[in-house]
């Protein structure tokens, strides 16, 4: 059952920031994650501040440098539609298309997708876990088949977003506005590992809003893909995934970024795997070497060792798709 709360629908960004600076205020984008968190008692709320009345936060436009600017309130369906995103940034379009179900993609926004809270059943359930201010992560000794194999420290969640790894692979920039003005943060630095702060998933502070995402122009010969493996064909989160962006010149990889999903508390970049393909052709041997490099440092728990081989196959499939 949802708790009682006030509701505000600001008409511009300045008003939205002002309202969100008040104690107990929570932002609503598409609302697909917010309402679930309130229903599950993950956090409380005094006022829900809807961004649906702020038109400047919606839409996709061409930047002066040839890149794209995607408003934070742009829906996942719009990002995945046959537009300039699909043409120039297929990794992101595929990530958006892989998220949730068609109904939720029609409602959920790209800003909300990268800011959603973890899907860990202990965090969402009646457990005072570390991420909610408690003293322990119950997944460490409990049911952990969907938890991380990289980056766990005190808390072992996986980041639930399918667009976030694509944005990191594309070297996107997240623009943020808050009480102290605006700032831009590289997508790779937007997310926070538990070792830095296990109570937060990103760098947003009180009153701050993600306003837009900037996609830089891609060099000629750049290809991209997002591969996601899940338990069900739709309406499921990644068990393992890989976002790959590579520039291929004369048949060889000139530059590459490989970012994993479903296996770490943040989108997990694997530089060793990137180095394994740069300067080489994407043949079976190269792909096999890169997949092995992507697994370096994996640490499994009692129920999630299967993710290692699943991830190996996922990375191989993603790279072969670009060959």
C-alpha cells in the first residue's frame, strides 16, 4: 500500500529544483521505479515532485558538434525508436529496447532508468540492510544468485539499468542541475561503487536533477551493440550483459570500450578486454581472448558462480556481432 504524500507539478526546472530541495521531497520522472520503492517501503516521502510539466527535459536534438542531446524525460521507447539514436548510437538504442516491457518503456524515462534503485530483494524487502543504513549485506550469506561478481564491498547489488552501460561505453556526459547550479559528469563517473558509499548509487545530491545526456560524435567506422541475457525473454533484468562500442579501420579494431551489466554495482568497464581486441581483427581467437580478459577479478558467492560462464558467452556474442 502506498503511503500518503503531497504532489507537486512544477512548470520549469528552477521551480522543480526549489521543490526538491525541501526535506522529504522525491523526484518523479516516469514513476515506474518510484512507485515501487514507495510501495515496498524502501524510503519515505513527504512530497512527490513530478517532472512531467517541464518541457525542456524531453526530446532528442542534434548538438553543435554533431553529437546528440537526449533530454532526461525522453522515454525509453523514444530512445529505441528508429531515429538518430538508432543510426548513430545503436548500443544505446538496443539497451533502451532491452529494458523492461513495452508498457514500461512507454512510461519510463532514460533519466529514471540510470537513476533507478537496486532490485535486490533484501533492499526491497523488510531487511535493514547496509544500503538502507544497517550493518550488513544479507545477500553475502543469503540468497545471492542475482548478485554481483565484481565490485562488491559491504553491499553486493547489481546495477539494474540497461542504458547505463551503453552510456559509459559511448563516453556520454550526464548534465545535472541543482540548488548550486549546473554541472556535467562523465557517465563513467556518475555511478558510485559501494567502496565509496554503499548507501548511494550515483553522485546526485539533495535537490539535483539529471536534465539531459550528451552523446559525443562517433568516429567513422564505429560500430556498437548491447547483448543482454535474462531469465525471461521480456520484463526481466540482466543476469549478464555487455555494451560494446568499437571503431574498426581496415578490418582491425582501432579503439574499443566494453562495459558489463548485471554483474556489478555499477556499469562495469573492463579495460583488459578492450586491450585484448585493439589492434587486432575480431576473429574467434581475439574474441575468446577478450572474453577471458573480461572475467579477470571475478569473485563469486554461493549462488552466482554460473554468471562467470554466462558472462563469457555474452561478451563473445557481443563482439562477434560486430565482426
